[in-house]
């Protein structure tokens, strides 16, 4: 089942159970996903998981920004937990480091660090999209 269908199912379940907070979050999320795909007129168009994940990560970033300003906001904390359930399993730091070491050994040793970072990022985006924290990649590459 696609992520879009999973969210629609969760929204319906929340509506039936009369859980207003969940219903509102899922309804808003579905609306943003539909807005992100508004230009497509094909009736057989399937909303891709990558589009859905982009919208979810935008919501998560906004929730984290809100929590940075008001850490005691329990509603935003709950919304963040609900949103994170749709994310794919994240690579651990050890798994990420092992992948980076493998890619780095395949690169030419005379490359500049920024070029190596580019190779690593391309590999991660191609093979592990939305499963890693991009902010850690540079530090790991430079630390090896």
C-alpha cells in the first residue's frame, strides 16, 4: 500500500473514531499532498511515495521548528510522533559510516573532499533516499 493510501486509511480511521487532532492532521497532510501534485491531469496518476515523503518531511521540519520555540507544546509533539510513523527506517550512524567508507574506497584517492562528499551524497540519494540524516554525511566523510 502506498504512503498516500496509508494516510487516507489513517484519516478515515481517525474520523470514524472521532479523534479530532488526528483527523485534522491527516486531512491537512492529504491536502498538501494533493496541492503538490495539482498540475497532473492524468486520471491514472499514482501519487509517488517520494512526493508524499517530501510533504511529510516539510511537516516534520515545521513541527520541530515549533517545538524549538515551545518545547512544552504537547499537541505539536503528538503530531510529530504521528508524522514520523510514515518515515522509512533510518540508517544508524554505524550503517551510514559503513556505506560512506565503502563509497569512499571506490572513489579516486586524489579527489578533493567536496568531490568525495558529492559522490557519497549521490550514492545515498540513489540507494537510501529519505533513510539518512544528510547533515551528518559531511562530518563523517571529513572524519575518515
